[in-house]
C-alpha cells in the first residue's frame, strides 16, 4: 500500500506541474495599469548672466614633498612570503596599505622558497606516490620483471585493501609535499635591509607596526641622502 502511494505521488506531481504550466500558458495576461500623466507647469527660460562666471572649485590635493613626487619615491619594499602557505592575501593587504601610506613607494611581492633539502624531497614525493599506486594496480606483472619469482607478502595485504591503500598514499603524499614546500616565511625588507622577519619573530607583523618600521627606514634614508647631498654640494 505504501508503495502504491509513493508511485501515485511520483506520477501525480509531474502531472500537476504540467497542468499548472498549461493553465498559465493560456491564461489571459493581466491588464496594465493606466499611466497617470502629471501636468508639468512650463518653466521660464533661465537667464544666464555673462558678467559673473563661476570659477572651478579647488579640491585639496596631496602635497608633494620637497624631494619631488610622493614621500616613498625612490624607495623599494620587498615582501618575501610563503606562497604555498596561503600568505598571498596578507602580502597583498600589506602592499596596498604601504602604497596608500607612502605614495610613490615601490612594493615588490616574491615567493620565499624553502631550503634546498626540503625542495629536493618535495620532488621525490610524487614519484613515490605513483610508484606505490602502480605496484598496487599491477604488482603481479611488475615483480616478475624485477626478478622476483613471486610478489612479497606485503603486496597481497596492500592488494586486499586496494582502495584504502591508494587513497592513503595519495592523501599522505599531498600532506608531505605541502609540508616540504612551505617555508612559513613573511620577510619584509626596505631598500635591501630586513626590517621584519616572521621566521625570527614567529608571528605576522601588524599593519601599524609595519607602517612605523617602513616609515622610520624611509625617514632615515632621506636624512642620509640629505647629508650626502649637502656634503657633495
């Protein structure tokens, strides 16, 4: 009886929707509401006075420094971050903040690679992954070509749980590869001099903190340039 009700529901619902669509198709369209015409009184022609001409408004603009251009002109900030650690969003936020605070500043974003041993191991992980998957899928043909009379016992245990072995190998390999490719770095340099290091501080810089560090370094570079200019002049 329950099956008959379910079948009736499955057949009746599409029929009901089809009938409603047909009814809406042939139903007359609703009448459009009458448009109300508002009487607009005639306006008098405006008299333009040629004697008084309005001057354009002067909006305040950012003053350029005495050195020409923005306050950050001639300075370069480089942010080296870990691209595989999803630090790009933080780097872009810091870049936009610094460019707005110090007009003319050149902010460069770059990837901070991990050490060489970790990079080499990260290249080996995919080879091991595909090797294990290949052995699980076609081990009975691979081992005889390698000189084994019969596959080793561990092959049969892996072959018995083929899906679990392949999925575990793939997930574990991806985790190891991501770990080996990450450097956890967020290093900020101004004109080639390091002003903040996440590897040393074990934290990210705050926006106010980074703005003050960069501002002090730019101010010091301007003072040094001024002293050098006065000496050579």
